[in-house]
C-alpha cells in the first residue's frame, strides 16, 4: 500500500498495454451502455438517482484523492495540480451539473467533457502503470468524466441546442484567454496546453506551431462542438 501511494513507482506506463486496453474497453463499454439505457434513465427515477450520485462520488473522490496524494507526498504545486486542464474543468462542471441539473452546466459538460476525456484515455500523459495510485486515479477519473458528461446530456436532452454550441464555445474562449494570458504566465504552468503541447503523443501534434497552433485549436474545437451537436440530435435526441 505504501509503494502504491508513493510519490514515484518503478512500474512505468506502457501505452496500449493490456492494462491500458482493458481500461479503454471499460470506458467505451460504459458509454455504449449509457446510450442504450437512455430511455430507462429518463423513466426510472431510482436508476437515475443511483447513476447520478455514483458518478458524482467517483468525480469528487478522484479529485480529492489526487490532491491528498500530491500533498502527502510533498509534490503539490499550483502549476501542476489545479483542475485547470480541460478535463479538470469538465470534472468540476459535471459535478455542478449533477448537483443542480441546470441546463448551462449540462451544456458545458457535454461539449468540453466527453471527447477530451476519451482522447485523454487513448493518449494518457501518465507516468506509472496499474501498480500505482496515479494509474487508477487517471483512468477512474477520466472515465467518470466522459460517463458523467454523457449521462447529463442523456438525462436532459432538451438542454443540447444549436445555441448551446456557440454559447459554450464563447465561454471556453473566455476561459482560455484568462488561463492563457493570466494564470499560465504568472504561475509558469501549461494549463489547456496553451504554452506548449503535451509531452506525450496526442492529436495536438497535428495542429502546427506558433500562431497556427492557436488558430487550428480554435477552429477544430468549434467544428467538434458542432459535430457533437449534430450527432446528438440525429442519433440520441431524436430517438
């Protein structure tokens, strides 16, 4: 247990190893199950409440345990441990959404949580394998983010509108400006990967350098938001 929760581990993470593929399979299966059970979620209040509070518990405990691990092992820093990456922000908005079930938080969570969290699962910036706490925290947390954000949209499909595409996009741009021009320079951090790309291979590697990196980041984000809306409207909201 002591080594499992230590600051470091001798067991390094290997992308697309058995443990990685198993975690991906669980995450993907959960998304399919949620979509398949969308009608039951809307009709059966007990099932809805069970899923709602279970997902909230996973998100809350994932964030709290990570902060506790960093503080206990004396590796905590504002520039590394704050939930200011996209998935961290989605985790917070999803928790607020699960608590309030208000349309705004459902919309924000839907657009910024599902795809980024699942992409993070595919290309994780993760140092250690399943023998260490960080592995379990990462996959449980990011899986819960993608599930919770989809759960919210499935529970209140009327919240996902064309207008929400642009309103959430505007909010995200404002958040990125705050982080990119204020928080990152002051704290020497790299939240939202606005200072540099991730150290691991990721889709951001194809976004170019310099000004083109930011232009492509903005354009691709808007396109993804729009595609998410169209897919949701065609395959889920209309059914």
